[in-house]
């Protein structure tokens, strides 16, 4: 039996009206899910305020309500708990409810604009290859040892996080690697978790539809490192201009990595080919099956984290060489006609620039580079012209198309992307609203040895238009189209 006062342990309370010793069944922040003897936590969201649903939750059987603002009328038999921050309270309560599962494993959080999924997923791969039971909480999937669940958010809500961590405890998981998004940090979803380490990849233009400014976006990321405990490690990319900022106030052990700066862990790119990278890491050479300088940073972060978590240098290098790319991250195929198609999740200006520069470094310039790219609707509009400018400048031909338009007009989104194109590149661009038709056109334009980049959606297997999701897999579609054209 779980008692209310036990799951309120470490929550900052302002007042308690009623009996804190009542037994409770479950915790919910969605009033529609509340049942008999459940606890309802009233969260203030971007779309709605949970305080407006307190009565509904009580009517459905809530035995306790956690809120920032008490209702005008109390219901007999219901305990009302007032706190200054219900999001923080929910995270701490969720951890208590599930028995503080993060205490029983080595949890590492990865944050930054780009690279989170690759670093987290490949650390999962590496530690699994090393013989450990390992967990993963990522944008692409959730893995409890070998058991897979679909992912819905980069950082799930705190109840879901702790539920998965509790399952990991039951499965004997020793290490867990978790993407920590700026939204998740800002909404306190990672509060109450005991981290063994944190990794900072980089910080570039993204999510300015949610954060008021880039400075706020940076400071939210920084707060994750500020809150790391002293026994943990804080591993930061020193080549990023915000890398040192992340370490300023942390109590954790400060560790750095870089390709260009003096750091604890350094790497040099010796070879960069479509088949992989030859790197020198702290005077040791290793071949990895990942491509591009941006992946050199990811590999270096993975290597450093592996050592910091107890693997030997030899073990870390051995397992690094066995890692395979993540779905939708520079995932490529070569057709029978020797057309290379690359699918990548690049959906920020910096990520798109990195991918295009990587391709241009590898190709001989005798072949065309055809880029298919769009921008998501109901998201940061300021990055659209930047992505248009980058795509046109670094490609032989670019086709602007739909990404996930959501509730926006796809033609209007494309129009905003086009505004960033420099006059010298106007002749390079086409605009095709249908993403499938855009990919088909790129395949028809491509000749032997040409390269097609399809950017923006990566691992996603759907397209969202006006609230409706339909099946759409960039990699599957381009594979089928290139096969058909080769007949």
C-alpha cells in the first residue's frame, strides 16, 4: 500500500488540507485518467491549465489533489496539497511512487541541440555489446534491456520515465542512457532523478518557438548540469562556444572533449569516407562505421563516457569499432545504378549544414548533390529561411517540400524557406508540396554516382497534416522509388 505522505517526501509543501496518511492507488496529471483513490496533479501547461480540471478529477474519484492554487470549495474526504511548483512536485512524487528507481542504476543524461539520439543510442549499443543489461530513453525508441517500446517524446513525462526506470530495475539493468531535451528540463520532467553523469553535445538554433530567446534556451540546458550531484560527471564539448558555460556551476566532476581545443579527450579525423571514419582518440587509432565530423564529436563523447563509466580504454575502442548507425541518422543506400540516397533527421540549420558539408567533403564534385528538405509546421519559424539558404548554397539542386505541416499551410512554409535563398542560387531550387512527389522527382533527376539527401524527418515513419498522421517513411519510399526506376 502506498501512502500519500510517502510519495510527497522531498516535495516543498505550502499547505496540506485533509489527511496526508490516506492510501493512494495511482498518480495522474490528466484528469481523464483519474480513477478511485488516485492522486491528481494540476499542471499548468502551454495549452491548458490542470487547475481547471480539479473538480472533474475529484468527481471521478481522486482522493488527493496537488495544486499551486487551492480551489474555492473543498470536498470532504479529499486531501488538498498546495505547492509552489506542481511540475517539480509531480517529478519527485513519480520517483517516490516507483521506489526511486534511478538510484539503483547508472543513469546518464545527454542534452544539446544535435547528437542526443546518436550518443544515447550508441552508448546503449556499446554497453550491451560489453555484456551489460542496458536501458535507453530516446527520441526513436525506449529499450528496457532487449524489450522495445515506441517513443512518443524526446523526454517523456516524469511518470513515464520512472515507470520505465522501475521496469529496468526489475530487468536487472545496470546502465541507462537518456535524452534530456530543453522542453523536458524546463518542464521539470527530469527532477527527482539521480544522474551518474551528463553529456553536452552542442547548442545551435532550435526551439525558439518555445523558449523566449537563445539565452533562455542555453540557460535551461545549463540548469541540467547545475543540478548534477557531486559524484556524477559532467562531460562537455569544448569546441562549442557554450561548452564551458555548461560546466560553470556544476558540482559534478568536470570533463571535456574536443577536436579543435585542448581537452581531456581529444580526437583527430585521419580519414572521412562514406564507409566510415578513421579517428585518432588520445593517441589511439580506431575505425568507426559512422560518417562526418559531427559524428567524430559523437564518437568522442561516447568513448569518454564509456571510460568514465568504468570501461577500459581497450574495451571502449573495441566496442566503438563495432557500432552501427542509428535509424534516420545518415542512413544510406546505394542503388544498382550507383545512386546514393541518404536519409537524415537534420531539422535545424546547423544539423543540415553539418550533413551537407560532410557529403561535400566525401564526394568528388563530378556528381550532383540533390537535396530534398522542408520545415515542420507549428514550430520555430525563424529557422526556415536559414535552412533554405544553407540547402541551396551547399547543394547542386534543392527541392523544397513538406515536412510535417501540422496545422500550417505547407505552401506558406515553403515560401518562408525560399526567402532565405541567395539570388545566385535561385536557379537551383524547385518547390514541390507533396513530399513523396519531391522524393520521386529527385530520384528521376539523379544519374549514376549522384547523391540524394532527404533531410528533416529521419527515423519518423509518419507525416502529420492537419492533426492526421499517415504512414510515411523517407528511407522506405526512396528505396522503393530507386528500385522501380532501376527496372
